[in-house]
C-alpha cells in the first residue's frame, strides 16, 4: 500500500471540508473491504483516507411508519442481517446482506460501501432497486435524496461530487401485502461474487425485478415485470414468458466467472427462483 | 505522519505509534511479535488473519492498524489462560483438526467469536462462521467436529 494521510472526522461538516479540499486525492474509508483491497493492489493511490466511522449520523438504523427504513452508511452487513425490523419488514435486504463474502467480512462490510463501490455484482444493489431506495447525501449545501438508479452511473461510477458524502440509504415504507427475494447464482456458496443475481419484489400484485452482474449497472426487468403483473397464477409453466423476457433484457459479458451464454441461461432459472421465493414470502 | 494509538490486546494495554498504511495484521505480527495470525491472501479471501476486535471476528489484513485505536483485540495467543489451553484448542487437538496448521489460528478465532456470541451453535451456524476460513489440508469435517465438541464442553 502507498503512504497516505489518515483522518477521522467527528462531524459531517468536518468530513465535507476535508473531502472538498482534497477532491480526487481523497477516498472515503468505510468497512474498507473494497477500498483497502484496491489500495493494496495499487489500483488507487489516495493521498488522504477519510475514515467516516466516527460520524454519529452515519451509525443510525431506524424505522418510522412515515419515512420507512434508514440504514446509516456505517451500519455493517451483519447488523443488517440481525436487525429485527429489517427481518420483519424488508427481509430481502437481510437475505442479500447475508450473501456478501464471509462472516468476518460482514462484520466490516457495509451496504453503503456496496452501493458506492457500484460493482455490477454488488449483492445488495439489485434489492435496493426493487425497493425504490434513495441515497441520502450530505454536502455543505444541505441534504439531498437521490434515487438509487440515478446514483449508480456505471461500473464504479456514482453521482457523488467532491465534498459530498453518503449519510445512508432511505427505503420507503411498504403498504399492503408484499414479499421479496434475492437469488444469487455463484460458483460456490461463500466468498464468491454473483455470476448472475435477480431481485424480485411484489407489492399488492405489482412486481419489480432487477438483474445483477449482467450489464455495467444493475438493470430493472421492465418486460418481465409487465408479464408477471398480468399473471393470475404464477408457477413453473406460467413463468416461462417472463423468463424469456429476462434473456432479452440483459447484456452480459464473458469474464472469469462465466461466459455470456451461460449467463443468458442462468438468468432464466435465477428469475424463476427469485420470483417463487418472493411468492413464498408474500403476505 | 505516525499516529499514536492505544488499545487492549489479549488483556494487556498497549500504546503504539503506527504509520497509517500499516494493516492491523502487520502491526500485530511486526510490532507486537504475535505471529499466530497469518497472512494467506492479504485480501479478505482466506481468513488465516482472523482476530477478534470488540467481540467480532474480522480479517486483520483488511483493517488499518490506526483503526484499532480504543479497541479490544484478542489473537490466538490470548486463548490459553495461565498455561491452560482453551476448550477449542483442546478439541482441535483431540479431533486432529489440523495438518499443516496454517489456517488453525484463524479457524480458532472464528470459532471463538462464534462461541462467544452463541454458546450452542448448530452445525449450520458453525459452517457459516468458518465459511471465510480456507483450509487446504483437512477437508473441514474434523474442524466442524472439534468446534461441536468444544461447544458441548462449554455447556
Ligand atoms: C473477500 C471478499 C469477498 C467479497 N464478497 C462480496 C460478495 O459476495 N458480494 C458483494 O456484493 N461484495 C463482495 N465483496 C465486496 C465488498 O465487501 C462489498 O462491496 C462491501 O459491501 C463494501 O463495503 P465497505 O464498507 O467495506 O466499503 P469500503 O471499501 O469502505 O468502500 C467502498 C467504496 O465506497 C466508498 N464509500 C464508502 N462509504 C461511503 C460514504 N459514506 N459516502 C461516499 N462514499 C463511500 C469508498 O470510498 C469506496 O470507494 C467482497 C470483498 C472481498 C474482499
Ligand atoms: S490474509 Fe486476511 S483473509 Fe487472507
Ligand atoms: S491445516 Fe493446513 S490449511 Fe488447514
């Protein structure tokens, strides 16, 4: 790792000042499970590393009927997996958080880090798309909420300007019957990235689908959603047109994990499994 | 610029001056001469560097030493008390749960953290806790058996 200056601001204002002054030379350190690997491999060489784990607003995890769920930026995956309110109302998020890496890793890795890293295979991102999550951003100008699909611009590209910092993730309250599930298809069960992933969420009969690891960003499955919304009975047979639609909606590449042909095949079965698992949760 | 940090390791208070780019693993091994925790991959993949920080198992290769300020750390050297081995160490020996031993300190710390939060884990919970610890020798079964045995003794 190259040398750098380490700072641990105690407030959002202080953090914003440091980030603004240092621009591209500064990196935010959260759980470090992406950042430190990239620094170790010298893919990035920040001059200033800004540890945000002492900022009180970033530690919150709370739910209100009006605003829904807020997951502070430094809340870890394991805290999400174990949160009663998330297990009760947003189980798909606990499921997705549990898919990340290993137990040790989940003691450090955060959902905000997963989103800000903006990898196409980030396991918690597709579930956040189907829950219509907003990213809460602080700057000296104030707080703003940005829908997750506007926040993520491409592979490791996010809509964050110098001096801005993600405070956390805001997820709207869900009214009425609902159920969701994230299906991760990977080469092995733990410590592996998704070969393909599908998040499926149904609220009062309306479906939202998102695909992971099949394009530079997470993709919404609008065609599959439209087909699912019209189905009276959802089972292995009636699902086939939605599975065909999924194949048309994605643009995967071949890489170390799989060929694009394999991904085209696996998106079908992953969609089916995610939808059926979501239905099991539907209540 | 070096940072002055204080923390507890295996029950002892320590003050150190550390460079920001030093990992917790390197500080433990190089500055404190506790060489139980090992570097396998240096990138979070293998778990051989696992230590317990504030009651939680973490990969010490993926944490900066400066982040240890104010924390309570346990390494494999802190398991035995007054020359008496921890129940987990005993059961690893009884079950021959190691061959080359490279993964063992990390396995023990993942298992210790598990038993600290959950004294009666199921087999599934044991497997979840050590899923981030690679072993290239044993085939894992004897390790799971050893953790089960230690848990039974605990209760
Ligand atoms: C062995 C291993 C296995 C892994 N397995 C998986 C897996 O199965 N699934 C998966 O999805 N990921 C996996 N990952 C990747 C990584 O663990 C996750 O993306 C994790 O959620 C990142 O969170 P973090 O808090 O550690 O982020 P960090 O590394 O601290 O940060 C990641 C990026 O986000 C930025 N950032 C962090 N917080 C903020 C903030 N508040 N405001 C603005 N920017 C911010 C950082 O500057 C950095 O660019 C794995 C990584 C390793 C090393
Ligand atoms: S050396 Fe830390 S996980 Fe491999
Ligand atoms: S005993 Fe050799 S790696 Fe586990």
